[in-house]
């Protein structure tokens, strides 16, 4: 068995219910969806989605620079097959 660590997050009940229903409609439970988010973050070297900010703060500029560096270095995106393999591996480990 793989050694694991507990991660706890506090979130309002409505958000938890909404996201649980969303992921279940995709065939995922919440812990699996969170693990996929973490793995994708590692794979892309940051958040696995684009942030939007109407103000041009220093933080936003740092994010954009990091995002451009990641894209310039051809960091691969996970394919659907890789995502499905990750889900299968996680389910097999339960």
C-alpha cells in the first residue's frame, strides 16, 4: 500500500455539495478529483488553469511570466489516457 497523508480543507456546505455533484457526474469522487488537481498542478508546474484578474498587479505579472515560461519550455499537458490511467491507478489502490 502506498503511504499517504491526510489533507483537510474547510469549505462551505453548498460549495462542497455543488462540487461533489459535479465530479460525481464525471464519474469521480471528491478525493480522486482533488488528487487529479494536485497531479495536474505538478505536471504543469502551477495551477492547471488560467487565472483572470482585471487589475495588473505585481502578483498577476509574476503569474503570467511563470505561465509563459512553462509554455515556452513545452511542459506537457496530461492526455485523456493519462488522466484515465491515473484514475484507474488511484481506484486500484483503494
